[in-house]
C-alpha cells in the first residue's frame, strides 16, 4: 500500500492522506483527514499529470465541512453576601466548549467583569463592598457580568451573577448626661434664664460603626416677676422650669430646676452723692515776681452744694437730701511762649531773664472741677530787651558722587530687542550751624544757634537713563554671548562725578538637541530569478536616517546621514542565506521561491522574493495545490478526465472526535483512467 501525506493548506497543521495499492491503472484510493476544528470549510485539489504530455491530467477537489462551536460560561463566587462592615467576593468562571453539539472541553477561565452599583467596586476578578458605616439601609446588591473572549473561534461568551451586601441596621442607645442651672432673678424683677447642657446618645450599626445621635430639647416658659421696690424681703422661690430631651429612635428624658428671686435690702445709705450746684472760684497772685527772678503765692478756693439718696437691692432709690461741701478746683498756668515760669502747687516761680529781650506774661486760671464754666483768672507781666551783635557759620561741603545701578539687557539668541537702564546716583552733603551773638540791656551776651547743622543725600540724574538695541536671530551659527551695544553713563553734581558702562548683549547660541527622521530600509537582489540548476543572488541591504541639529535660537541646521545594517531572514525550501548571498540548490521539481526579509527596530520591514525556475520533466507526479511538493504517482493514458469535487463530510461515519483518528471510516473514491 502506497501513501501520500500532506498538510491541509489552511494553516491548521492537519494532514490529509491518500492511500493506493500501486497508484496504477483502475483502482480504489482512500482519502483520510482528522476532524475539522476550524470554522470555515476547507478544500484541497489533487492533480495527476502525464509525464509525456502535461496537458493531460486528472483533477480531484476534496472538501471538508467547517465545525460549529457553542459555549456555556458559568460564574461562581466564594462569597455571595458580604458583611455590612465591607469585604470582598472572588469571582471564578468555568467554560464548557461544544463542537457540533459534543462537549470537547471544560476549562477554568478568568472572566472580564463589569457592573455598577452604589457601594460596590470591581477590580480584576474581585468584587469589593465598602463599609456601610453609619448609613442605614436594606440589603443591597450588584449584578456582575462576566465576559470571556479567548474562545476557540473568537466568540465572546457572557454570564451574570448577583453579589449581595448585608443590611445595615441602627441600634439607638439611652440618653445620658446633661444638666440644668439658673441664676436668681434680681430683686429689681425680670425673667429667669435657664442654662441647659444637652444630653448625648450613641447609635450603633450592623457595620460596627457608631455615631453620636441628634438630641434636641424644649423647656417650659421662663419665670417672670416684678421689682420688690423698697420692700425688704428674703430670697424667695418663685417657680420651676422643666426641660424635655428628645433623642433618635424615640428616646426621651426630663430635668427640672427651681427658680428664686434674690433678697431685697438697703445696700447703700449714701447712694449717688452728687453736686447739684457749683460755685465760682476766687483767685489772686501775691508779690515777688521780677526780671531777675522770684516767686509768688496763688490763693484760690470754691464751695459746692451736694445731693445724696438711699439705694435698695431692687434698685429702688430713696428721696433726695442736700449738704454744702468744699469743692475741688484746678489751677493752670498760661505763659506767652517762655519757659521761665513754673507752677508747683500754689507757688509760681520765675527764673532770671538773663540775656532774653522779651516780655514774660503769666496768667493763672482756677476752674471748678465740676463745672468748667465756673472759673476765675489772675495775671502778671515782666519785660527785658536784647540786640544782635554778630553771626557766623552756615557753610556747605559735598561728598563724592555714587553711581546709580546699571542693568544690562540681553537679547535672546533667537533675536529680538532689549533695553539697558541706568538708575539715579547719590551725593551726600553737610552744612555747618549758623551762630548769632545777642547783646542784652543787662550788658550780657549770648551765642545762639539760629540754624542747626544739617546733612543729607541728593539724587544725581545720569546723562543717559537707558539704551535700546535689536538683533536678528543667530540661526544655526554657534556663538558665545556677544555685545550688541554699549554706552558710557556719567553722574555729575557740584564738580564731582562718577561713571559706568551699560551694555546690551545677545545670548550665546549652541546646539541644544537633535531631531531624527524615521529609518528607511533599502533591500535589493541581483538576480531575482535563479535557474533550475542552482545558483546565487547577491543582496544589497542598508538602513539610513537623518540627524538634524536644533539650536538655542530655535533654528535647525544641516542634516547628517546615519547608516545601519538591518538583520536578514529567509523562508523557502531549497534556499540558504549567508553573508548577504542567497544560494539555491538544484531544482528537480516545479518552480519555487523564497522570501528575504530585512528588519530593524523602529523601521518598516522590507521583503524581496527570489524565484527558481522549474526542473526538467521526470516521471509522472502529483502536486497538492499550495503545498509546492511533488509526489511520484501512476502513469496515465492518452486522455484525462476531470472528476467532480467530492466532499469529505466530518459527520459521515463519525463516532468520536477525541483524537486525530476521527475519520476512522473514510469515504473511498474511485478514479478510473482510460
């Protein structure tokens, strides 16, 4: 028995077999294939050719039907009800695969989960429920959808599962703490004021969380009583105030405080003594004041009328009573701009006028402290004269000029404009004091500084306050910082000066980075066709890209070429690749080809195809379409018949698809050649 074995041309790797006793004459051949696992119908052509005349041939097309796949996805969870305090549930999945209605596999798979609900989150295969803290509520749930796409034929399978979280219930505690207090209502009457300290309540939840409950309170009306007036009375209870506290969950409590009115009695028998009539003072200045100095006594007094009452705890006031009392008064001194008078108590002192030419006048005023409109005055005057004898001083001197601040300007390498500035400078100065010498009628002299020595600092304005300049971009020229403009600045005042130079520069220009183009691969072969007897083809293989410099100015420079050698790979029977040379061995069969691929990271790969011509005729052969391999077969007669396609149906005579022998019973095809 002779067997020809080849691969199906659908890329599945499955083999198809042709069995014949001798591949000669009239015969029955058997074609066998394993189960078709793909989802598309596949076919294969078998061609029998005559050695002497290739136009005479037999063509047989074999087809195999596609398989149909169905799936069943089941979701499971290790926790279908999460506690109110929070937790997780892990979702697993089982995928059952059916081919043509038959179960072929059961697999544990990892589903892609989705779903949304308040308090829930999904990460990977884990569903997390957050702690429900102090928010009460019934049991809640999330519907989780699981999907799986890595099935045999790419179908997406989905299923759902519901995960619950335990209800969060509240437990209301009893009211605790709290207090009441109230001050006595005064004897003068009024309304009580009760101070309330609130009670507290703790609320616990199934989640384990707790919170403070909301406690409110209300109280009965405050107690109001009238003044006791001038009635003497002990401290007396006048009523009660009751407070009712209300918490959450129906919890309540009551507290009561007693209200009292304070005692009423005489608290001050000399209450509110007050002057109700003010007298006018009397005043006089004694002798003894002269230009040479001396002292004198001031005599002053005043009498007022005083009224007073009795005062009770209630605030009530008894009838008015009056009496005469000595009043207090204030003595003040007014002088005409000199400092030689002084007043201590009731004594006036006047120092010697010495060399002062002036008239010293003093006025003493006595004012009733209770009524400033009640006052009296007394005055004295003393005169002295003077003349100017001479003056000196008042000379200016100047310090050096200090230059102001110079701020240089910098134009960027990309071009533009800039300004340099010069601020005001300074110069210090001093002026000596002016001295005046006075001659007095007494014959005495006195030097007086009529203008004090002084100093200061003046601002000095520069001759040039600023300069401006512009410059174009430095482009792609490498350059250090350059001077665009300069200016001498002078500060001049009172025959003294200072100078500085201000500049406008343009910033340095240099390469700061590079831009790169994409790699381009060039692949050529010479020749692209090799004879059947064998031969070689020389490959040309290279990759280039351009590097472009970028400067501080923002300009770009000239590009340079960067070269590289891509890696080569070859595919195709009968061909080899070494040192950029493709070698083809002798070809005894049909035409064949190979593909050479040039690859480099970051570049688009390039391919080229090299063909080798077919070899000379030999014995008859059979070629499977797309396989490219020849197999010896039987010789045929002078004519060729085309056989209609015959399907190999996967459901025909099939009892199991567990292994590659699913086509244990195969259709037999009879070929008759004349």
